[in-house]
């Protein structure tokens, strides 16, 4: 038997030791520059609705200021002349009150209209953001999910989007409305009295200094609160998923203590944020009442003393109607400042949440520069490979126009002697078309001088060279952290290597489009993921256009059919909570059936039978053997009894291949495999 061994040594460690399991920061610690602009970019997609809303807010604010300004005329022109009159004419007063009522009605109608329109903008914006966030998430590399807490990612869809919803529906329009209302009240006050307006502005300047201090402090804690909330959610999600492990090791108290610590941070941040946030409005309100009292005193003194008054409307004496209007307008001017300060806290929190959302959306997507695609193919009697427009039993790799396959050969020239020889043999054994654009998919996989580390400074594999011939069953064995799963992660390009080449039918996998590459590989993982839906839906997940009969055939092939038919509704039994109602072995059988219905040319079985008991294993193994027939199969197994019939067994140790051969050959060598195997027998 031909063999290939490692051409160097390795110092790599497993993923955890290499920093693979380290978690990155949970997103921005504060609102990032440009966040507000991006939010309004989504909002202004509804530009006509926004224009109507802004117009309604202006009209509503003008109606409010106009009604306060109208009090002067109402009192001085219509009410005071009627005081003590013997033959009073009430019609002018009634007409004035009717006009005032119409003014209020217009303001109320505009307020209702812009709030109604806001609902559509708010929900439409959030839907678009969630759609884009989820679509972008599907394009992120596996590395992102390996290095970020899943609960924290979920928090961006829930808590962060909810704070953004509140900002869009309440804070942003309320702040604009308050600003317009304050401006309208200011203009109305200037119209009535410039001296009193100047006094009000001086008082407001003091108020703004106080509010700024409060808002700055509360905003900082609101941002910290949002970060702590994501941390708590991430921990709770991990605790729920690992509840059995927590109970097995009696870790309930320690887990509760850790949660209490994280929850304490959330409590502190929320308490401080709300203390400053909740005190802002009372401070503004009470200072507004103080201004009201001061204006009333000054106005009373000026009115009694007969002081003159100057406004944009002209000069004259200070009348009772003017004083009443100024008092009303002072409240209309101060209250919006308090409302803005309250909403500013919510805006800060929303911007922090939006920054976390946009940080996910800005994560670099999985790069794919491959140009080689997978197509249906036929083989003529003389062995010529041709592309087929219809589905056939053969597949072929199709290169782009002008690519005859020489790129992989040129790259092989940079490899070491043994690795270059392995690469050239891959090219020689490939079945190609006359123009070199089509290569028959046979499952020939070769690693040549491959060096890789999840952290580039800490390699897991170092200068690995080996090959798998088409149709061979290759078993990867070794201690935990030896690099077995890493090898399979590299074949399907979940991660890209730092050095060397991985050849698939003589083609560098970096030249193959990732969807086509993964379509050619079926994978059964040790950790099974089942989705909410029927058993049939979960099997069909392997190939969405598979018929019910094909799914049932796949279940029969893997010996899952018998237990599925014993479920309450058979294949239509609805699974929830990742199939929590099934045993681990049953969940794994469904996963294997899912791979079987995909009918891939090559397969990766990562501890596929590790969760199945010994009796069930013998039943499953027969189905697995049928599934693996005429396919190149990579098997990762700790239970060495499952790999005895492998064509080639490779023993990995710290990222290098130390032994390679059949079961009998390796047993005869009395090396590492012999020790592992005999140890497994003793343990069993």
C-alpha cells in the first residue's frame, strides 16, 4: 500500500489551548460614530411618510403655541370688556372660543395622524434591519460563532432591537416635537414680551447646565446597562443548554453565584441609569414651576405698577392677558426641555443597542474567491467527461473559461519534494475533459505541506502531507486535541489554511466555490442539531427537494425507520427543543439519515456513532457501510472498534501524522495505535 507521512513536526495544540474558545468583547461599549446617520438612513426610506409626520408635528406645535398666544386676545379683547357690562354681546366670545376649539382639534388630529404613520415606519424599519441582520449572519464564517456568545447574539435581535423600536416610535419624534414646540413657544413669547423672554432664557441656561450633568451620567450608565444585559442573556443561554452538565457535577450553587455576579453588574448599571434618568424630569418640572412663580411675581408687580412692555408685536403696557399668556407659554417652553432630556437617555441606550446591531452587520462575511463549480456530468464510452444538462449519477468540477487546471500545478511547484509528488499524482489520476475545464468528481483528497492554526501564531497542524484515494474509508484517530476535527474543518473550508495546499480531485479547494465544495461533502457531526418541525422535515434538511419516499429510504438505509414509526405520529411527529424528547442515539440516527438523503459523493463522520450504544451501533454500522459504499469517507472516532474496517487509519498526535496503515498493519507495529486499541479493549 502506498503511504504518505508527515514531512515535519508540529507544536500545535487543540482549539481551546490555541485561543479558539476565547470570547471576543460583546460589541461596542458605547455608540459608534455614524450610528445615528445609519438609523435615519433606514427611516428616510419612508421619506413621504416622514415628510407628513414632520409637517404634522410642526402644525401640532404651532397649534399649541397659537392657542397659548390666543389667550392674550381672549382675555384682553373678549373677556375683560364683558366684565360689568349691562348689555353684553356674547357672540364674539363664542366665536373666539369656537376658533380656539378648532385650533385644538387641528393639533389633536395632526398628533393622531403622525403617531399612526410612525407605527408603519417603526415596524418597517425594524423588519428591514432584522432581515438584513439575519441574512448577513448567514454569510458570517464559522469562526464568528465559535468566538461569540450565542446568547449575546440573540440579545441583538431582542433587547437591542426593542430599544431601537422605542427610539424610532417615541424618542426621535418626541425630541423633534419638543424642539419645535419650544421654538414655537419662544417665538410666541418674543411676540408678547422681549424682557420676560430674556429672563426666561437666562433661567433656562441654568436649567440646561443642570440637565446636562444628569443626562451625561445617566447616558453612560444606560450604555453600560445594555452591555450587561447582553452578558446576562449570554450566560443564561449557556446555562440552559448545559443544565444537565450543571446538575451532573452539582454545579448549581457555583452557577447561581456566577449569575448573581453578572446580574449584580446589570443591577448596578440599571439602578444608576434610572436614578439619574428618573430624577431628570422632576428636576426640570420643579424648576419650571419655579420659573412660573417668578414670572407670576414679576408680571404681577409690573402689571400693578403699570410698567411698559416691548415685544415683536409692538410697545405698550403689560396687560393681564399678556401675563396669563406668558405664564402658559413659559410652561410650554420649559416642559419640552424636560421631555428632551428624558428621551435623550432612551436615545443613548438605543444608539448603544444599534451600535451592537451594526457591529454584527459590519462583521466581515465569509470570503469566497472560488470559481470552480459543481455540475452534472456524463462519461462517454471512451471515457470522455462531458457536462450534462440533466441530473446524472456523475458530478464534475467545472472551471471558468480559460482555466485548464494549470493553477494547481504551478502552486505545487512551491511545495516540498514529497508534497509536490503527492500533488502531481493527484493531477495525473484526475479524469478530465479534453479542454481541461471538467474534472470528474471522484473524492480524491490530498493534504500537501498544510500548516494551520485557529490562532496563526499557535499552529494546530504543521506541514501535514497525506492523501485519500477515491472510494477509500479514511479513519482519523488520536487523543483529544490531536487535530482530527481540524482536518475535517479544513476540507470543507470552515477555516482556510495558512500554508500549503488541499487538493480535491487535483483542484485546490481554495479555487472551488464554497457552496459547491460543501454540496459534495456530507457531514455527520458528534453534536446533533435538530430543528423545530417534523421528523420528515429534519431528514429532508439534507436535500430540500427530496420526496417523502426518498427520506424514508434514507431512514431505512441507516436503520432509523423502525424507531421513527414507533413515534406518536411517525414521520410527522413534531420535534421541538432540538429533539429533546428523543434519546441521543435516536437524534444521531436522524442526523445520519439527513446525510444519507443528501447522497453526497464524499462524507465526513465526526464521532457519528459515539452517542449510540454498542447494541445499536451494530445495527447502525450496517447502514453506515451501505451509505459509505463507493464514497470517500473520513471517519473520526474515539471508539476504535468502529474503524477496524477502514482502508487507511491515520494516527494523529499533536498535529502530525505519526502512523498510517490498515488496522492489522498498525497492530503489528505495536505503536501508538496498538496502545490506543488495546487500551480501548480493556476499557470496554
